[in-house]
C-alpha cells in the first residue's frame, strides 16, 4: 500500500517536470524569435527622385532647380537688339537736342526716308553703318543724308542715331559739304566708338562741280557733333 503511493507521487512529479520543461522550451523559442525580429534594422523609406535622376533630400519632394536669369532671356531687360538701317527710314532726324548743320529749324522726322518742308528736301542715303558710337552696350547707327535747297546745292551730311531701347534717337551730326556723295560708312569694333566714312570731294582749288578726291575720314561722337579725327585722300577720276 505504501509502495503504490510512492509510485503515484513519483509519476505526478515526472508529469509536472515535463510540463515545466515544455513551457521553458516555448518561452525560449518565443524569445529567440523576438530577438531575431528586433535585431533586423528597419528598411529606409524610399526617396523620391527628380526627373534627371538626382535624389531629393529630406522631405522626398522634387528638388527645385535654379531659374534662368531673366536678363539673359531673349527680349529680357538685359538684352537690347541692334538698330537696323531700315529703321532709319522712319526715324526722327532733328529735335530740340540736335540741330543738323544744313537743315531748317524745327523738329524733323523722316517718312519712308524723306522729309520736305520750307523749300528743303532731306533724303536718307543708302550708306549706313551699325555699331557702338556712344559707349553703351546697344549698337547704334550712322547714316548719310542729302539736303537739297532751292538752288543748285546738294549738301551731304552724317547723322548718328543712339539706340534707345531699340528706338533710333538722333544724337550727333556732321556736314560733309556741297556735292560730296558718301560711298560707304563702317563702324569698327576696334578701336570702339569710331566710324570710318568714305566720300568723294575735291581739293581747295578744284571747281565745285567736280570731284577729284576719294576721302577716307574717321569720326567719333563728341556731344551733339561728329568730330573728324583724321582723314586720308586718294586721287579720284569719275
């Protein structure tokens, strides 16, 4: 009787030991799984990319690109186109700030290359040059004109138009004399602010009705005048 009670107690102890061992194994497995899951670093969030492949920083938005300088855009405030010789055909020719040497008083503006009034006719000549004459970045224009009075005189002259935001404004002028037709006008970039003008003229002792010299003269703008710096002559035979 005492022996059977001993076996019963031993069996209960074995069953309890087995249950405890099973619980311990389960706790270990659970702990290992937790450690394994906790040791794995979180994956970084995907970052947005700009259209050209660069990754944006911080908030995942597309990074801003610097805008183009407005002054460098075509037609922007930093760019002014050069004047054209065709613009001179309908440009102002004389105003309160500039008086032409051989023209009557008052405001004068060309219409299709011509002005007429008080018995005087002023015609724009085809010879023209484009370039810097006033020292600013915008290219100016120098053109030749012919002033015809009621007599036999045909007076030729030069006019510099300043480039005022794309509008030709008369700035300086010079007279070449009677019956001295202009051959060419060229504005060089080196040296700057100088115009080389070729025209036909005559010697001091030659009759006014003929031309005997081909003159090459260099002009620059000084105030409202085009001042001759120097010239050279070559014989000319019509």
